[in-house]
C-alpha cells in the first residue's frame, strides 16, 4: 500500500498548527494531528472542518510501527529527549522533518544517518527560522566569496510576537547554560546572552544583540571550519535586551531554574505585547573575492516568527513528498538553497561593498 499521510507531532501547537493549516490547502484529508492530548487534537481538527485526523500519540513512550502505518512523512514539532521515535520513523521508511533548535539533540539525530541510508529514508534537520532560514541565508552570502573570513548571524525577535510556549521555554532554559564554539584549533566557551554586539536594522535602528546557542553556527562551521561563525539574538525592544543582559550578568537568571517562576515569566512574555511582531535576520560576512577584501550582507524581515517557521517546514514537506532526495540525516542547507523558498518568501538581494569598516 502506498503511504500518503502526513503526521504532525505537536500538530495543535503554535507552530504545528500553522504547518497543518498550510499543508491542508494542498493535502486535505491526508494530515494527522498528533499529541498527548486527544481532546486538543480533536478540537483543532474540528476547526479545520475535520479535513485533518486527530491521533493520540506520546513520543516519550514506546510506539509500535503499526501505529505509523500509511504515514509517508513525520514533522516533529516537539523538543525530544531521545531519538527513539525518529529512529522508528527511519526504520519504517518514513521521511522525517525536525524543527528543533537544540544542537545537542540535532547531534544525536545526525548519528542516525546509517539507519536512514540503510532504509533509503531522508531526515531533514534544522527546518525553521533559526536554524533553517538562517542556514540558507548564511550559505547564500558565503557563496559570494572565494574565501570566507568571518560571518555574523543576527536574529531580532519581536517582543510583541506570538511566540509558542515551547520556544519561550527553550530560550529561558538557555539563559543558564553555556556552550562551546570552535574554528580551526581554537575553542571558546560562551555563556548565553553575553558578548554584546550592536547591530543596525533598517527601519528599526541599532539594537544590542548577544551570543546565543542556536544550532546554525555549529552546523555551518562544518562547511567553513576555518572561519568564525557567530549567532547573536536580541529583541526589538532595547530595554528588554538590557534587562535580560543584566539578569545574566547578575546571575539572577539562575532563579529561572525554578519551574514555577519560569512558567510565570513565559506566561507574561506571551501575554504582554510590549513590542512589534517583527522578525529580522541579518547576515554579515567578510571575505576575499577576486583578490579583494569584501563585505556582504543580507537582511530578511517579516512578521510572525512561528508562521515563518511553519512556511519553511511546509515547503520542505511538500518537496519531500513530491521528489526523491538523497537518503540520510541532512541539515536543510545540505539539500536546499535559499532559492527553494522563493514561492513562500520574497528573497532579498545580497549587498556587497569593498570598503571594510570595523566588523
């Protein structure tokens, strides 16, 4: 029997729900909405005129392969602690998309490459805004040079945007963690939301951004092992950047380890609309082109961060369903270019200049 259904795990969540709505336009009655809460799944499907099917599924428990019968593609919209479910999908020959931003987990998924190859299955990682669009934009800018020297990824999130609970919790969890970035033989330990860099955004102005452990900088460094690649994040409201930086420097952020306090902060961040819904990615790089030192930049701006992630995931899903790609566990930039998203987004033009300012 030909597999044809699309299973979205976390399909009634902030991002999963938007992915489902986009895919239902093209694949009505082929989308399954999965999660632990069957009532939420049923309610979501009813809102879609029952063109989607609700499924109760808890990926933290052992799942039988029969439960995935007739599933062609799984889109994972939840943060997972192990790769058991992903391994089952690959073993069953089910294509797999993961929107996780956690590099430690993506590393575990990379180790499933032999299984994906064995069963001729494709798993695409780093699908979303960051990682995802940031990876594609960075690769696009890097290709302007014969030799890349340095690359900055700047992510500006709108404090007034409707961020999903999982995304907010992920950011809050990172505030008390550090990570290691490496290039050549040099390694540097970085604490999240430190090492400020002021970045200018068109129509917004200067904002303070801080290094943050998005996975894009780690995966991209495999393509450019001798070039430092640094990702920073900040909010469109400058005083919020300074406040979070103060909480970090004063170590007051340690109290976010208390689950009840973290839940309160996350709830406030969702309810208080103190900024705009804008989301901006700015890529800046220096390198050598035609024996001259050049600078290049590329900026993307659009409202609604979760919808951007949804559009990218839905686009990748459609391409996976309609064309056969190389088997293995691959990051988005290993299979696609920025051009692949042109139907969903207005692709900006890279700006280059020969004069190099302080960078």
